[in-house]
């Protein structure tokens, strides 16, 4: 207490001495008071901040109006801050490489700040970048298709779409052609009736009601050759009919044992009833990341751009047995022909470069520097004069002679697209595809061969017959495809589906080496799992 | 807080929390220091709420999305402001002979009196020659022939202004009106209130501020939600029955269902409609970040009694795949009246699940012709019946037991279904086949972790 006496009165009060000291110490300098004053100060600051209408450009605002519990302020310029906000967002998108939304956001900036150089530059840069990248990935996709890396091709088509959302071709590849589909296209040939189509497609005339139902036809309807019908894929349904399918199979695949020799045979076989719709094999694993079930892609049926590359692997053994030079440059001498193409182009050389028709079509489009979507809709371009058609045909002829059948076909087709009556072009298309089909047979890729043959006109040489016999052979590969699908499921720990696939293998090919063992394994594992659970 | 498709329900949350905070402060009244603290806290809370300019408490009206319409029973008064005029409309009451409209410059004045416009026989009035930028408040009172006052309409204010809409290629700039929400803007300009997330995402805003221009993307700017870096995937939840008492494999406990919905909300999942999902599948549209679809199978009564109220509360749209033989077949099944009421609710969309719920794969002993006929009947008849009973034309199909084959999918396509759903587990990127869409069953024994594990909404393994 000694300090109380020595100091001045103020200091004494401060220290809690004297009559008012304790009061001062507790209430004026006390903790509560400090908090209270602090809170009030804080509130004052807060109200000032809230009272001021907006963070940016407060001066441009009229006084806020109260609307119920809402305070509304009408800025002088309602679009104030738009440019800044969207510039910030667009820059963020640029950083995250989200080009599509970056583009639209830069467009907002450009709309509100027409003289803004950054926006204009970015829009141009992104647009050219997208175009370039889309073309690049489309080219990569086509290269993968050529090598039958369907998974990789799928990936590249997806990337193409990421840069060019309007690319119909990439979309149809991703969504349909390289995806699971249950309806296949069938092009009617001369002499077809619903019953005959059922016989051809399903090896069972009783299934004519399917053809009728899916195309709204009468049983004895007259069909115009060249029209396309939709018929369902029945592979998995027919498989579940053990008795009938056995008959169907034995009918369909007579040359079963000498498989390799049959494939090696270059000369066409005796014509059998022409068929178009082949039952394609099931694919091993979907290119989609999701483990969706394997399903056959549609057999190509001569629709213009939507050639359908099947996703099934070509049998490696056969491919090895038939070494073929890969590059077009290795092609042996082809017989040069006179400049006006003859009705019957020279017979195809036996060893020829390998190219899928679709790839060629793709490259033809990309090579011409056209944007990707153009390919599908190139017919919409300017009119084709007869001289241009002439040049096109000559070019196609030259390609044919060089043994580049796929390119030749694509070239001739592009002529046809603009001038459907051009018989020279039509002939070239037919002979190119026929030659391409032969070439694929030699390579051992039956699916590609079937595709090529189906692109040729039905009555051209024996293309239809060859297709039928190839389709029969393919049926045998189906077991292998199911087996691989089963393995994929097994690895993904999807036991049920693995078992289902392997059961199908055993059903299709009871003599399969691996499947019964694996099946037993999987079942045991499943039983064990069930026990554990 | 606001991130779902529908609005209006969650808006109440912050208020409720605030009220709880204030009530808690009452306990400290006895001891000085606590009181001061609590007062400070209360002030702080009170002051903070209006400090967020992005969250105006807009009185919500009928246009507030999928949800609002079903629940509002109160008399409605809506305004539509334009350049120097305001159109006032209100819900008509049959017993009313004439209406009197009151208008004033302030809310309080309008509540107690204001300038009266008498003798209105129609439930609308156009207030002309107004001053732009000024707020006008309206209230309505209906009178019967005997002069008895009827109806309690709320006071609603609006501001006449030269509201602007500018069209640019690919997008549109719009001045939002005072009562606008993302859902109302989406309804007006994108023809679908459930697309509110598209405007929100593109503008990167949490709510609409009146008179601040908003950009509306007129078409999907990222179709399929695919970018070079990756793509969004949509998980589809498939529920069957919901029970209040006991969980089983196909029956989820009601509390568990509620917890799962709460989980979606807390983790900012955005529940989208099946239609949006199919647009996305067809590469015509995109989906929001963390999009989920909710579906119910079969048509159990619990869908109506338990799920519907919960979904309404959360503002989550869902789809019910109903097999028509079940409807009206017993105590646990829905009746047709309930199906109609579900369809009318605007929350749950009713779709097809065949007629008898038979396995659509070929059964032993079945011949091809009989099998095919049965398939057509299953898929077609149920649709016809649903159309005749509810007037609804269903466009999506769920395979019973998720079982299908090529013929089934081909037939679904041929018959005109836009998409068909399996029960294979997984999340859907846009590039799955429309007739083999993946769905993850939610089982009664699943815990929240299992539930959450199925909700994958982004992937990049196919593009990377």
C-alpha cells in the first residue's frame, strides 16, 4: 500500500487506492468493460463497412433500398465488374487447361471489352490450339485404328472430342462404333426377302419375325436393293439356345479344322449364298475405363463414313504366319494402266500394303487440311465440276495402281459423293475394296476383310460370298474373345462376370484348353468368398 | 450452403442456427462477464449476416425450382417489373368477387394501408408510369359479394427498371430482377429450372444479386463434361424399398436413407434429373461438379411415404422405375393415385420398369417366338398402361434384376426408350452405351462408407 500514498491522485485511483479506487479498477479498467468497448468499436467499423454499398466503386452506386429483408442497390453500370471477374475466371481455366470453358469466358470478356487485347489474343490462341490438337489426335486415332489398337484409338477419339466437341465422327466412334451396340445395319441385296435375311444373319429362317419387327416389314415384303435395314445382334441370345445353336454352328462353319489353310487361300472360294451381316465377335475389353460388358460392335454395312472397325483382336498366330510388308513404299511393282481407267482395273497384286478403309478416309480428310467434322459432311462443300471429278478419278486410279487400295477407295468415294453417277469412280471403289479385302485375308484379319468386302457392291465379283465364309470362320474366334473377356473380369475381381464369360467359352468350344480350369478356379474362389462372408 | 438443384429449403438453415445461438446467450444473463461475452457474440452474429452481400434473403415464390411449387399453400402474390411499369399477379380465389390492391413506397406503409385501387375482378394489375429505380410495395385483399375480406397475401416489393438482356453467340447477359434466383433464371432462359447449376458454375457465384449482370451460357460449353484433363462421371443410386423398422438387403432403413441424403448435402453433391443425365450421355449437355442421380425401383409405398418427403426437404429430384403389375397389388405397394401424386409432385419422375418384372433374358424352356412376344409386351404394355393411368409418356427403362442381352437392348432402342438402366456397379462417363447405363444398388446393410465409396464423380484414365 505504500505506493498509494506517494503518487498523485490519478495514479492512486489507477492502482485501486482511495475511496473510488476499487470501483475504477473493477469497472473502468476491468476485463468486461474492455470487451464491451471492443465489441462496440468492432460493430461501429462493421456498420460502416456494410453501410457502404459495394466493395468496388462505391461512388457509382445510388443509395441502397430496402426490399423486405433485402437491401437492393442499383449500380449505375449493371455490368460493372463483369470484365474483371471473367478475366480472372478465364485465366484460371487457362491454367487448369479447361479450354472450352476458358474460350467462352474469354468471349464474355471480349464482348464487354471489345478492345481488350488479351481476350482477343487468347480467343485466337485457344481456337487455333484446339483445332490443331483435334486434328493431331484424330490422326493419332486413325493410326491406332489402322493398327487395330482399338483401346488406344478410343482414347484418341476421346481426346479429339475434348478439343472439338462438334466432331461428329469422333463422337460416333466413341459412342457407337467403338462402343457396345445391339442393332446392326444390313444392306439389302438383290433377291433378298425378310426370310432370306433371317437365314443369312441368324442361320434360322424362323427368326424372320425379328427382321420384320425391327423394320416394320411384312413377311413377304419386297425389298429394294441398297436400302439399309436394322437387325438386332443375336449372338448372346442364340448362344443361350443350346440345341438350336449347335445346328446353326455346324451349318455355318464347315471349314473349321483347316482354319489356317482356309485363310491362306487367296483365290476366291466357290460362291455361296451372299450374306452381308456378319455376327461379329465379342470384344475382349471395353476401351472405356468402366468395366462394361464386352459386346460386339456392329458389322460394317457400307454406310458412308460410319465404317465400323470391330474391336476384336486379330488372331496373332495367323498374322505371324503371313508376313506382309507394312509400308506402302515396299509394294512390288504394280501394272501401270492407261490413264482413262478401264472397266475392270488390273487384278490386285498378292502382297499389298495394309490399310483400313476407314483410316484412309480419315487421312484423306486430315491430309486435305480440313477440319475434322468436315470429313463427315464434306459433301456440303462447293459443287464438283466434271473436270474436278476427272482429276479425282485419275488420282484414285493412280493410288490403286500403287497398291494403296484404301486411299484409292477413299478418293473414289469422295468423287462419288459429289457425282454419284460416275461409273468410273464406282468401279474403282468396288475393285479397291475387293483388293483390300483380299489383302486383309492374306494378313489374317478377317474382320477387316469382311468390312472391306462389304464396302464393295454386293454383286461385284464374289465379294458377298467371301464375306459369308469369313463370317463363319469368325464364329470360331468368338470363344477366344469370350475367354479374354473372362480374364479381364477375373483380373478386375469381378468373379460373376468372369464365370459368365468362361461358361460361354465352354459352351462355344468345349475343347478349350484353359477355360474349364479357370472356370473351376473361379467357382471355387467364389464359393470360398461366400463362405468367408 | 446453397448448392443443390432446388432452392428454398436450405435457405432456412443459417437463420435457424442463428436463433439457436441467441437463445443460448440467454442463459448467461445471471453472471456479468458471460453476459458481456454473449452479447458481443450475438452482436457479432447479427452484424455478420448482412455483411455477406452474396446472400440476400429473397422471398421465394412459385418459380423457385422443382420443389417450390408443390409446397406453397399460402396465397401467392408475384410481381414482374419492367421499364417504368410493374405487373402484379396473385393467386385467384373462387369465392372472391373483387380485389383491392394497395401500393406504397415502403413496406410498412403497404402493410398497414397505402394507396388503394379498388374493384379489380381479375387477379392481375399492371401498374404503369412508374419511376425507374424506385421500390414499390404491393398488397392485395379479396372481398366476397357480401363484402367479407378473404385471403392473406404477403406484401411484395419490386423495382421498375430497364432490365437488359443482351444476346451474344453462345451466351446471354441478363440483369437479374429482385426476386430472381438461379433456378428462375434457368427456367426463363434455359427452359429448365433444374439447370440452375449451369449459370452458377459459369459465373462462379453462390447466389444471384439483383441488378448485377449474370452470364447465361445458352448451350453446353463442355458437352459430356469432357476436357483434355479428364471427364466427369455420374453415379446413379438405385434404391428399392425403404423401411422404418428393419433393414434388409433390398430395403434401406429410413434413418439411413436420411443420413445418406444428408451426406450428399454435406459433401456438396448435386443431384440432377435423369433427363439432364441422358442429355449428358448423348453429348448434348454437361453435368455439374459432383453430380449424382437418385432412382427407386419397383414402386413400393415407402417411396411415397418415406422417400418423397425427405427428397422434398432436400430439394433432390429422383426417378421411380415402376413395374405396373405391382401398382395397386397390396398393402406395401403404391396405388395408382399415389403414382399420380408422385408424378405431380415434380420431385420424383415416374418411368418404366416393365410390366411383370420378369427377367428379360431368355429363360429355359422358352421358345424364341414366345420369348420375343413376351419382351415386346413387357416393354410396351407397361408404357401404355402408365400412359393411360397417369398421362405420362415414359422414356427410360430399368431392366428388372438389371438383366439384359443384345435383343433386349436392341428392342429397348427400337421401341423408343432413350436410355435403359442396368444394375452393374459404377459411375457413368458420357461414353457408356445408352442402353447399358450403370447403376449402383444401395443395400440395406451398406454403411455410410460403402455408400460414399460408390460416389466417384471424376475420372481421367481414358483420356490421360
